[in-house]
């Protein structure tokens, strides 16, 4: 089964934006399948950049990035985009939702972009049913929220909808880029616990980045980007 | 791969609907500009078609030799004067030629309060046709019954408030303040013609014999003192007429007869085929109409630029939307297509609505256009031309939309995973 492949294997990675100084230089960085990892880093240290590389939106100048057993660096851009649609879930810091789609449609969006996600959701009882289940699990009553305008939600609610969208169709790896930095302490902890549980339930690995080291305790493992990254970035 | 399934169009549509207010205004701008353009086009073509059918059913117009356009101008439009008259003998020679079904002589030179007086025969009202074979009809009364009877066109009746039974006096020459009035011989209006949108509306028709009678004692006199009874008994066949219209048994005879007339040995005559001369004339005066079309086209461009404005203003706000789509697996070119599609959809909606408005308006106003201006709109349902305009406007919007779309495309490449706020 593909789930048994490591979630991430990075080797000898080097990356810079438009031939500037290296932002990232990582000799080795592995994440096991299903592992929930906390990656700490100061602002500007390259956390988002690293996630962009793992998502295949950026491509490195050197090195190898294997995600869920597949080598991104040998794929073309089109294949990487398709791979991302099929196997990854992404949660941003804020503004995760398309404002012109209601909550339900936002969650099922990945199933419309990727046949594989649609298939996985269908196996779990259909995209809509799966989306409602996730919404419910994340503490939002589907009956109330399904048709709500995304822009009418509080930030915390938006983040939970974003988590549901990232999780639908059983992606192998969830990338969360400071998804709690706009939340207060209570809803932050609740959000992280829900996210962790759902990742565990669907067997997805989680890479959660933040500059807030107090969150580290929630996770299987915590790393500091500056320990991995040997590039001299102004952090 | 996911590319084929990427639901670009439905997203573009949703995104437009989300900004329904702005979108509606943009669509309205395009719709109005397209309505204006198509309306101008329709009326332009209608005006041209109506103009080229100012006189139909007449196969040849014969007059003194000058230029075809000149002959047309004075004989049909009553603009300017004939260089020469033609003799009654020549008229009868042509009238007797083989294949000639009918002839209608016209004698010009007098006027009534600024309107041309046309001396002619009752045949004029039978044979004159305009538009696609429409005959003159009487709104009131009938054709001449007596020597000093007159028939007035629709505009003359409307402007001067004439009805049948009223008496009018004709004057020598043109101009509303005439030099000499033939006031010894007043005319009685026996008929008012229905509107045609042709120069007929601005004409006063009297009998050819009456023209002869009022000029018996010199062309610039006040008329003749002879009593009407005596005049009726006289042979008032004119010596000269200004021009005449010829109808043929078969239109194919027109060219041969035209050649014969043009080479008539007794007198320098000229015959023109009305349709040909009208088209020639239109090519001269059509310049204004083309300018109008150009202006209308620029209005459409304004409409398209409003789409561009709407998209550009929303672009920054939508930069994060693009980052979300990228994270979901959208290809960079999907971002490009999304914005181009949006621009094209706005234009398409505007153009379709504009076309609908145009035809609704034409359907509503065509009776008025026809009655008041004699402009017949030939086609009251959208056709290929309108389809082409809709397509063109949509394509132009797509091309214009490519500008902001390219910017969004560059952003989505440069932004990577970061959402710029
Ligand atoms: N699109 C870009 N083009 C050029 N340079 C960039 C771009 N994005 C980031 N950088 C630079 O790369 C470095 C790392 O940025 P990155 O966004 O990865 O940091 P981060 O750790 O996510 O910071 P934050 O915690 O503020 O989100 C920074 O020096 C930044 O200026
Ligand atoms: Mg960041």
C-alpha cells in the first residue's frame, strides 16, 4: 500500500528565489507515513518556502524531494500540479476559502479537481456525505453551515472548513502553514487537536509549521527549521 | 490529469455571480454599447435600403442629358433644377417604343410654400412605388378629378395642416417666399397621400394640364384669366416636360431602351435606371453614415474597457484566490484562463442582452421609423451578422482580459505558497 511509503524524504535540497541567496539548504529531512510533525521557524526563515517545495509549487535548484514515495524533482510542472491535487491537503494561515462558494462547495472542491480524491470520497460514502462528516467532526453543524457563505464565517470557523477541505478524499499528507496564528489560545488548541485526530483517522501525515514553539507539545515530533536549514537566512 | 477536469468555467461564473453588483453594471455597460452599435447598424442599413428603394417599380427615368445623379436629384428628390426640359414629341416617341407598359410625365418648376409642385398625371399615383414594391395610398380623398385639383404629400398636409377641400395657390419658382404667385388659378385639394418616407411626402401634385394652363400667359404671370370651362375644352398638352418615368413589360428591356434613349437623334436625352443611380448617390452621401458606425464601434470599445476596469480593480483582492486554486492543484494557466473566461463571459452576457435589447427596440419602434422617417428595417430577427458581432465582442473582451490575466499568471508563479494580502 502506498500509505506505507514515507510521507516525505528530502535529500541535499537547495533552493533560492530568482538566483538570490539560498533560502533553504537541507541535507536530510524525513517524515514518516502518518507522522504528525511540528516545524518551528522564525518569521522569514523559509517555512512557507519549504511547504511550497513539498507541495511542488516551487521547484528546487538541487536535491531530491520525495513525497508519499514519489519523486517530485523528476516530475514536470503539470504532473506536480496533478499530484498535489490528488495527494496533498493544504491549509493556509487565513483566507483559505473561495468567497464565492458556500461552505459545502468549498470543502468538496478537491474532489472536483482530482479524480483520485473524488474516488476516495466516494468510497467513504460520497463527497457530500464525507464533507458533512468532516464538518461535523470539526465541530461545525453541517445543517447550519453547509450552505453558509464562506465570508460569513468567523476566522476560526473558516480554518476548520479549510481543514475539512484539506482532509477530504484521504490525501496522504497535510501541509498546514501557521493555520492557528489568527486564532485565540482556546480555539487554537481545539483546532490543533481536531486536526490531529482527523489526520490520525484518515492516516494522513501532517506537517504543521509555526513560529510559536508553545504548540510543539501537541505533536509526535517537533523540529526547528534552523536546525535543518544550513543556508544563511536572515531570520 | 486534473487539468481537463478543472472546473474553470463554473468557477468563473460563480466568481462573477459573487460580485453581481459590479458584474451587472459591467454587463449593462456592454449591453448598452452593443445596443447602440447594432441599433445604428440596423437603422443605417434600413436607411440605405429605404433610400435605394426611394423609387421602385420604375424601370427608367428619362430627362435631358446631364448626369445620372443630377437627373435623379431633380426628378425624384426634387433637389436642384433640370438643365433643360424635354419636348412632348420625344416623350411620346419613347412612350410608343416597344415593351413600354406605361409612362408618367412630370413637370417641375413651381412650388407651394417651399414644397415642390409636380405636374403629372393620375398615373403617378398608380405606378410610383417605393420600398419593396409598396404603392402610394391615399390617407384621405382621391386622385385628380378636375383640371385645378391637387394632391398633397403627407408631410405637406401635416406641416401646413391641409385637408381635402382646401384651396391652395402655387407660386413660380422655388422658395417659401415666392416672387410670383399664380393666384388667379387656385387649386382644390382632392387627396392627401399616406406617409412614405420618400420625397413624395414633401410634394404637391397637380395635373400636367393645369401647369400648362397657369403658364398660358407667360410663365411668370399671375395665371390665366380664362374661365375653367373654356380651359377644360382646350388642348392643354404641354410642349415641354421636365422628365418622365417609364415602366416596361419586362425589366430586361431596360438596357436596350436606355441605349436607344441615350442615342435618340432628335434631342439629347438621357435615361437612367433608378436603382443604379440611387446606389451611386448613396455612395456619396453615405460617408456620414459610415462615420456614425465608427463612433458606435468606439462606444463598444468603451464598454469593453469597462470590463477591463472591473477585472483590474478586483485583481489584488483575488490574488489570494489564485493562491488557493494553485494549492488545490490548479495549473498556472488555469489562473490565466479563469480571468480571460471571466472577461469573455461578461462580454458575452452584455452582447447577448444588447442584441436582445436592439431587436426588442426595433420591434417596438419600427412602425414609427417607417411612418416618420420611411426607414424600413428589413429584418426583425437576429441574424448571422448579430451572431458575428456577439462573437467579436466576446473575443475582443477575451483579448483585453489577457492583460490582467497575464499579471495574475505571473503573480501565481511568483507567490508560490504564500498568500499575499
Ligand atoms: N515569492 C518570493 N520571492 C522572493 N523571495 C521570497 C518570496 N517568498 C519568500 N521570499 C523570501 O524567502 C525567505 C523565506 O520566506 P518564507 O515566506 O518562506 O518565510 P516564512 O518562514 O514562511 O515566514 P513567515 O513566518 O513570516 O510566514 C524570506 O527572506 C523572504 O523574503
Ligand atoms: Mg510563511
